[in-house]
C-alpha cells in the first residue's frame, strides 16, 4: 500500500499517512449447512402435513446429534402449485391446471463439532431430508475476534514500518499518531458439498467425508503521523 506525506488543509499539521495489510489463515471451528425437506400432495394441506412430519423427524435428528435449539433455523418455507400447461385448441384458449402442490422447508444448521458434521448430514437424509447443500465453514464469534486481532496487529506493524521508512528517507522524525482507521473481513470456506438420498444409497455406512479448508481473515490499517518539526 502507498505511503504519503501531506499537509492537512484544516489543521495545517504536516503529516505522513501510511497503510498496511494483514492476513491470517486459520482452521474453522464451526460450519453451517442448508438442509431441505421437500414433499408433494394433491392438495396443499396434504403436502404441508406430510412435510411437517418429516421436518419434525429431521429436527429431532439434529437435537439427538448434539445441536441446540439456537443452532437450528428455518430460513425458508414455500408452498408452490404444480401446474400443467394445456395449449389452445379449436374454440378453446390455453390454460393451466393445478395438479398438486410442493412444499419445501429449508433448515439452516450451525455445527460446532466438525467431526460430527458428516454423520449429522447422513442421518438427516436417512430420516427424511431430501438434500444438503451449501456447506460453509467459518469462525465462531469468539475465534473471529481473536483472529481479527492477530491480523490487525500485523497490518498495524506494516503501516508503522512504512511510515518510519519514508520518514527516515526524508530525514524527518515521526510524532504522535493523529488518526487510525481499519477495515476487517474474512472469507468463509465453501466446501461445495452436496448430498441427497440417491447419493447415500451408493455409499457405504461410513459418514460422508467433509473436510474443511482454511478460513482467511484480511485487514487493512491506515495511520496518520504528525511530523516533528
């Protein structure tokens, strides 16, 4: 990142500004997955009732595998009619006829014991879920705070070293810090994992292997130093 020397037009204080970047790659300590339960019926109530029974069984499986109520969230629930298109005939207009209804219930689960993730996914499908998608590995709030602090320390050190380097090259001395700002973010690891009932029928009894990659935390720190006259 660039390092500059400037005069603040408002305060008329000569200063040097610099920025530094910090990045830390770490192992995730939690995962989220989206699990769908899909059911059909001739009428909406029939599809909803059947879906509710499956969803309750799947949720019980979550709880038996160690998840807590706060780890389980319904992110979407839809009831969609299944229409069949009939083209126009002589003397008749085109029309659609409802043949039935599809209900889709999507759970988002947060798994803190990553070793149980594969078994939990398989059990949920065997219990009644139709598919598992979008497995994302990330950081708990506590670990996120810890790793971001490490990355900020790296970025701050780099920004300070850059300011010192330009000051030395110009034969001037740095004074106090006039301002400091930062930006922080991290990129979760997406496993690209998918599972459904048909896939599980083709594998052995061992739990589905879901191996996480590293999670990267990136930070940028901007510093402004007064120049000692």
